[in-house]
């Protein structure tokens, strides 16, 4: 397996603008990432798209080939990789594998989602395809109701109060303030959190990431190619490890719904592959689609003991200057969650941090990031360790 | 890159039975392929699903994780790979790459599609998502109308008559007669072909592959694992080369609609990787979704000169005992075309031929197969060379 470098990144501003044009978003991201990398397009061997709802909401499948063509890369290998909300990182993992295997020297992973052009019911139905249709969605469960079930179970088991979850949301909103690509630029406090509408008890509006549109792209290259490029960030940020794991889609098929087995497995695998421990991680980009998901991920990944994740927030350890910064550019909660694109946004943001380009959001001396993207209620978990080298 | 062996295969009978259960089809195929391989399920590292319409017609995304769980493989890496009707082979290619790269020693590729439970309009709309929505589908084009456009252009350019296309269809139906997994068991002749209904001029009913349900699976393994297995076919069939290429989805964006550039590129790549020439190929499994697609593939892949593909049929060279057997188990036309599963069915059939298990359909002394699966009107083309060794 060869080393794989991130040599260019790009992201379109995450938005809820229903007039955005899906293929334009994606081609903008791909073209800009490529331009930033200074790799000529003729050297690109493949494009791996991550998209969840194109076929359902946009009547458009085969998005890999479509984006390749419109981005000026017609002819190259291209597919769409789908694992619900983990599609972006799943596409990045396939891109990583193809370079690591020596099949391609330069590839692009592009996450893309357009959702706000349809009504709320259509969006809810599209998102519910990530759950087990027979056991969950067809019985009226939505992503919201499933996360509410998790949050309720967690609060009962660990005697957690609503305000204990607030710090995750407050932190994400604070970090998004200075991220020009975030959908929200609005600071919130505990009172705002507690006063926000209860959507499905006990989930409040401020526990939930917003449905958004957006596209992001990363250019991956072999060490040889990366070494030939000049400029900040390039030949300096490497994907040190990549893993994926699954769990049953349906919560009723899991022995313990408060333990995300796929998060544990995927995290252990990347730490092993990168030959590091939890203590080596300088910041985390977790899948904070819901505050309860953040808590469960922190525990299942082994960063804190079970039942103690909410302490991290209370102690302000998750802030940019804390010992375990989370959602450094706003996370899914406040940067926004264009589902199939989210995993690539996370990698773009990790790259910006590790190459010292995160501006006011910079985590000091950041060298190692764990980036985790989740499909469903952690039915698919794709995890990367990204590291600054040299 | 390591050698990659096919060590087990399975297919469910292709059907138009609207009561079939998608996850049961897939889990049956996966479990049977695994049992046939005699690899214990604990050794399987990943499952790559190929499915096109699950999210659209079955409200089910994240099919990789779903199938892994129900097939008794909960926990492993799993994703869905989508490239319209090339999804099956695209999934197989990702599976191949993960073994070739050394990431996994044993993986499964599983193609799955369920389509006949919805009405004709819904099926047509779902299939049309493979075309360019903005330039084609939204303007009323369907897969049928696009293939009719290709066939009309071909007939005009090369002065071809309707009956010239008949041999492809007749050959497929003849081969399907003795394939128990084929959807059609009905011999047809030139008169049947000519008397069949014109669906969209000049495309006749017998030019078109049927919409079907089905699932197929292959188990891929490294040389080390394959060498440890006993039994016919195992450790004997290798994927000698794998490639993918794309072209613009929309016909209007192609300089010459009668030349399938992605077919040419993907074919040249696999021949180069396998270090063979066209003359070394013993039989072809092409994407005969339409008879015109067979003709264009034969020409664009370089097996015959432009404008001469129809001669092959007239000269009976495509029969099982010809020098270039096509659709040896019935092809898409008569085995059936469960779209996202088709590419895996093709690989299963190539395996059966190369391991001498094709029964009455056996191509004598078959050693090398070219297997080509196509998305859209050849917008995504995934090609494999499969070879008998030792």
C-alpha cells in the first residue's frame, strides 16, 4: 500500500438556497480543488462521487460520470459510492484505496448533495431510506424519531438533563461563526438551546443538524506526485489510515443501542493502522448530525468512558483551545449537513487545519485528526486519520 | 497489486415475480456464494453491493450495510456502488481493488435489483435517471428512445436492415433455453423477431432486454486464501484485469454517438493490463441491453471494424461453437437484466464457463473471457478479463 496525500481541496458554501444547481456545485468544487492542487486535469485517473439522494430527489443517477464530464474530466473512471450520510467519506475511502493500491496516481473524491428544492416530506422520506425500510421507516420511524429514541434511552440510563447536551451545539455554532462556508453564523447560548422547540421529545431544534446543499472535493495523490507539487499544504498532509465498518441498520437488531459497535470497530482499525492511540489525536471531526450522536460517538470510539461524554462539553474541553476540539469549522450542526457531501467537507476542514489554513478557527499545533462520517444511526462508519508530515 | 481469484459464485433465478423480497434475494446469493467457496464468513472483510434503484423504488438506501447484516456478516466494511446499469461490475471492481491492494483477503461483490413490483411508468422514470436529466430525461427521453436514436443512426449510416440485428437476439434466446436461471426459455427465429412489436421505431420488442429482479454474488480472494481452498473452479479462475471509463451521459455531448469512447478506453485498458490481444478472448459477455448496444460495443471495443458488427451474427460466429461466442448464458436479452445485478451475473457466468461448469452452454476450451457491463448509453463502462489458470 502506498502513502496517499491530500494535495488540493475545495468546498462550496453550504446553503439552503433551493435554486442551486447540483452539477454546477460539484463541478465548481472539483475544478477548484484541482486548480488549488496545481495538478493538470490530464493526470486525474478517477473520480469517486459521494451522493445519497440524487436518484430520489433529483432524478439523477450515475453522478460519477456526470460530474467527471462536466468538470472537464470526461473519459476517466468514475462511480458514485453510497452509504447514506456516510457516502462522502465512503467515496473518499474508495479514492484512497485506488491510489494506495497503485491503480491511479491522482484521483478526486467529490461529495455532493442538493436537498432543499423539495418539500419537507420528500426530504424526510429520502433521509429515511437510510434506515431499515421494513423494520423502521415503513413503520413511521424517521431519522429524527430514531435519534430521539437514542437520546431518550441515554438520558434515562445516565440521568442526563437536556442542558447537558447544549455544549455540543453551542460549540459548533461558535466555530461556524468564523467559517465563511458554514450555513449558520449565529452564536447561541444555553438559554437559546433550552428555549428551542422540541421537535421530537427529547430532541430540540438545536440538537439537530440542518438539511442543506453543498459540494466539496479533495484531490488525492501518490507520494511521487505530491512531492512534485509546490505550495502550502501540499505534500504535507497524508491520509495515515482509513477504515470502514457496519452495524445492523435497524436499532432493534442491535444488542445495545447505546453502543455504536461500528464506531468502535472503525476507530480501533484506524488507530491500529496509523499506529497511534487516542491521546495522539489533536482534534476530531465527528458526525454531529444530532447531539446524541456526538455523545455516543465519543464513547463508542473510546475517547471517554460510557456515560461520561457530556462531561467533555461542560468542562469546555471541546473548544478550539481545549484538549479535544470538536466540529472545528462548525460541524454538521452549524457548518451544515448536505448528507452525501458531509464526509468530504470534514476531510477538507481537516486538511485546512493540518496545513495551517484554518484562519480564526485554527487549532494550534494540530498534527493529527480523526475524521468520522456516519450513515444511518451508525450503520455505516467510515473513519480516516489525517496527519501533517514533514 | 496482488492477484485476485474468484472462489465462489451464486445467482438467484432472474425473474419478473413481483413478490420477491430484495434483501432475501441478496442474502441468498451471498450466503450461497460463500458456502460454495468454503470460506468461513468470519474471514470476509468487505461487501460491495451493486444496486441502482433501491432508494428510488424500494425506499432503501445503504444497501451495503443492510445486506451484510442480513447475510450474517454484520460489522464488515460495506457500501453500495452505483453507476446505473453498470453498478454490478462497478461494485465488483471496488471489491477487486480492495483485495489487489491488500486491504482485504476475502471480499464479496453482490449485485441486486428489484424492479417489477412497481408500474411501468415508475420503472421507466427510475431507469431514466441513468441519462442526463437536464439534457435528456427531463425532455422526455427514455432509455428506449435513446437506444432507438442510436439504432436509427446506425441503420442510416451503414444501410442496415432490421433483420440484420435479429441474430443477436436469436442467439441470446437460444443460449438461455438451457440456463435454468434465465428469465426466458423460449426459442425465437427471424420471423418472430420481424413480427415482434415495434416499441420505439426502429427498436422491436426482441431488441430489448426485459426488466427483471435478481441477485448474484461472487467471492473474491487473494492467492494465499484461494490456494488453501479445495474444489472445482476454486484457485483456478482469476480476474486478470479490471478497468473503468466514462463518457458524457448525454448523447448530445458526444462528438460521434456511434462510437462508444468509454467502451474503447475500458477495453484497451484491460487488454493492456492482462497483456493479451482481442484474438486471445474465447468468449464475450457484453452488455446486450439492446441489440444496437451489442453492435456498437463489438465495434467500439475493436473486435470488428466499424459498420461490420452485424456480419458476425449473419455468419453465426457468435454461437457457442463460433469463434466469438456472445451472451453464452442468454445475456441481458434472455437471461434478463436486473440492472444493478447484471454485472455480477455476467461475472458469475464467466466463472461457470471458465471452471467448466456451464453444462450444455459450455464454450469448449474456454480460457479467457472479456466481461463488459455498461451504465446508460455507455456513459460508464466497467470491463474485466477473467481467466482460467493452472
